[in-house]
C-alpha cells in the first residue's frame, strides 16, 4: 500500500490516526471498511487517473460527482454514466472465431481435428467459424469492472442500481477474469470509438484492483491507486499531447533506451520524462506527487535530476511537482555548469484551466530542449573554430 503513518489518538483509548502516503482508494476486511480520500477533489483525481489510462483527451471534460463521498462510489457513478452513453447506440458487436463440434456444418471443417478426434465418425463435425456476438473484449472489460465494484460496500443506492443495470445489460457477455495490474488494451477505430470512455474507466478499475481474498467467513477486497504513478503518467501524456509529439519522441521511464550513470553500465537510470531527437536525448525531467513538509525541495530529488542530466550530457533538467507541494525555483549546480529547474502544476480548476497550465509547462519543456540543442551544437562547433 505504500507509506502509512499510524499514530495513537491523544486522549482516546484504542483509537489511532492513519495518514496514508500517495495511495488512495478503499479497503475492506471482514466488517471493516477503510476509505482513503485524495487531497484533490475526488472528481479531479478520477479524471487524472482516467486520462492516464487513455479514457479521453485533455480537452474533454472530467467527472463531477459531488454526491460521491468515496473514490469507489465516484467510479461506480462514472462507469454507469459512461456505460449508458456507450450503450445508447446498442451493445457493440464483433466477430469472434469459435471452434466447436456441431451436428450441422457451419463455417469451415477443421479436417485435422476431425481426423484426430473423430476418425471414421461423420458427426459431430469439428468446425471453425466467425460468430457475430456482443461477447467481445470491450463488453467483457466493462462487465468485469462493474462486477468488481459491486463486491465493495457502496452506500449510494444510485451507484448500486447503476452497477446492477450494467450487469443486466451485459447478461449474455461472459464473466471474464483479467490479470490484475495488466488488463488487455483495446484498439479503437470508427466502429468502437464511442466505447473509449467506458473501456478506459473499466481498465482503470481492473488495473488498480489491489486484491480479493476470502478465507472462511472473512472476505477482503481493495481498490488502491498510487497517485505518484497517476501523476507521472498524466504529466507524460498531457505534455506529449500539448507538444504534438509521439511516444517515440517524448518518452516515459519504461520507454527509454538503456541509460546508465557510470561508464561500466551498472547504475541504471530511468527518468520519468525525456525528449529524444533520434538517438540523442534533448530534455530530461521527473514528475513528483509527494508531500513536502519543508520549504526546500528534497535533496534526493535534486540529486536524482542531476544524475539524469549528467548521464545524458544535458545542461540541466526539470522537476515537476503538483502545486501545493512545491513552488517554482531554480538551482545552479556548483562546478557542474548545470541548472536544475522546479515547476509546479496546479491541478485544480476547470479542465480548460488545466489544459492551459499544461500548455505553459510544455512551452518550458520546449525551451529547455532548445537550450540543450544549442549547447550541444556549440560543443560540436568549438573544435572546428579553434582549428580555423
């Protein structure tokens, strides 16, 4: 679950104050229910997490469910709303390849299987055919997400009714189970584009479903979201969209080539944000969603950014915090000729306000890339000028 501070409540017998780190969500163990609320408004936290999963673009409006008092209830309301919009045009159907033995011929006869399994017997016939059905991946993801939320204790009658409506509407769809943390991705096009939002929300729920266990009469379940990862993914995707570049150009930590700090290649680095001009990195940065109690940026964050800039031979780098965690600042590194910059991204306000702030941050990223390119060009021209 991440960092969790537990302190006895002063003056209270057997009571404690629990302060989570960057994790939000809900836990249920037997009769105990724990709701971990975000520092942000619930709808905005849900918007950031959904955007990071590709549910919509930065220009789209986020969710606003003022009557939801927990992230799980907000998700139930959002999933119901998105499902009703997606299903308004009728359930999405698609072709799925089936293989089964039938007494009448349909599709193609699988000769090899017919000989292997039923040599000398005419029927049933081993067949392979394409079935036009609503039992497809998109609908399975939505049904699985609704089923998981339905296992949590949700107070809102509206939320519970919405989840039951989804289950009823998808009654003919298989109740599939997906591996936690890695739900399958869906390719969207003209035919299924209207499912983007509801599938994105469903994948969000499946990805952050922490666990589910049942031992005797005790049941445990949990839905947990790491806001550190959500903030990093949001900043990466939002900047990529604002800059108008591809994921091959503006990369996240799991998309970069191997970068090491030492000559021997033993100390590997993985910056959150990086802009690549072919094989050369022209910008590096890190995104941090953490509580900072002092007025100074944590030394470890600056050391980390300095290591990135040094390993990638850049004149500096950028630390991006959520506003309220750190105000903008610049640090000139002694004897290194490098400048470490800190920026704050305000996540409050309207989606249009947030889009404007991301645009301003993108311009700063573009400027830092330009400085790095000029510095690299000057270093390459230096020996030529001395020769002349």
